[in-house]
C-alpha cells in the first residue's frame, strides 16, 4: 500500500478515539515506514505514551495480521484547549468614542535626505 494511505488510516484511528478519550485535537503527526505494507488483512495497536494535562502523545502501529514485524508507526501529539484567566483583562465597560472628536491630521511632505558616498561627497535623494 502507498505510504500516505497507511499514515492517514493510522492517524484517523487515533483522531476518532480522541473525542471519546478526551485527548484533544491533533497538532502534530509523525509517520515511520518500517517496511512495505502488503495488501492483506492488517491489525493496529494503540499505545498511550503520555496522557493527561493539556498534551497527550499516542502511538499507533500497523502489522500484517499474520506477522510479528510492524510495517509502520504513527505518533500523534494532541492538545486540549483550556481557558485561562488573565487578571485585569476582563470585559470592562467603557464609554463609546466618537472618531470625529479627534483633530484632523495634515501630513507634511517628506524632507530630502542627504546620502554620503564612499568618496566623501554628499547628494540629495
């Protein structure tokens, strides 16, 4: 089988369990292709490397059903969003501002710049 299909299927299996297990959303995926994957019955095995807090790391490995050597492994890093409070950054009611209150701005023309050459001469730009 083509590597993209193998990696996609292994990743999709972990993502399907992520909602049930409260692992969060996948933020990174790495695939290792250890040998060609044959067109035969396949089996997978999930391994939780780290779970809890904001980040979970999950491995999913693929084997042909009748063999002991794996074909591919995918490692996903998943992150849960968690609200944080920032002191002094609340919804503060303020009075509306009328932009017409501010003075009109009248930009001035740019002033010429003197450029000094290597020979010590100066010219305007």
